[in-house]
DNA sequence: AATGTGACGGACC
DNA sequence: TGGTCCGCCACAT
């Protein structure tokens, strides 16, 4: 057993735990991973990890409930993946967090 | 040890 | 609703 999982490993674990049909914000992922101020590291993780990690990356959106990817650079795919799991996303990439935000129970 | 990275967040106008 | 500014962070080079 590795002594201490790295922050990055915890971030990946958190993302994998986001349920289908729900979304989490970068900040929430960071919080669950142990550092609420490390939202940017969550971005870095998503960037540096290729498909081999099998992360449900499309379930991560920004704090305003918007798809962060730019049109032509993943935006359309993320929107489609979310819609396929019944998450409503408008043409602008907006999602109603009141309805779809994942609310994990605090633990540890 | 210093600098670069990046899909952020929140304050502000 | 949208744009700018700036602080933040773990990891790579």
C-alpha cells in the first residue's frame, strides 16, 4: 500500500465517484480531494490525464454551472455526454446546479 | 530553486 | 449577463 496517495490521485478518485446524471464543480472536486483552493490543480489533472484513466471528465463543470471547454475544443462532446445521461444542458452549455450538482455527504 | 501550466473562483464593475 | 483582475495550487521542467 502506498503510504500517502498524492493529491492528484485523490482528485481522480473523487471524479470517478461522481454519480451518473450529476455534475461537480472543479472547486467541489478539489474540496473533496482535500484542498478547496486547488481547483486549478483539478484542471491540470484533467489536462494531463488521457483517456486511459477512464475518468467521467464530462461531469466536471465550473462554479457557475457552465461547461468550461471551448466550442470546437471539447464543448460539444461534453454537452452530448451529459445529455446522454439526462443532464439538461442548454446551447450555451449552462446547467442548473440546483438540480444536477452532486452533493456528497461530508465524511472523514 | 525557479518558472511554467491551466477546462478555476470569487470579487468587482 | 458578461468581462477584468488577481490569488491559488500541485505537479512538470
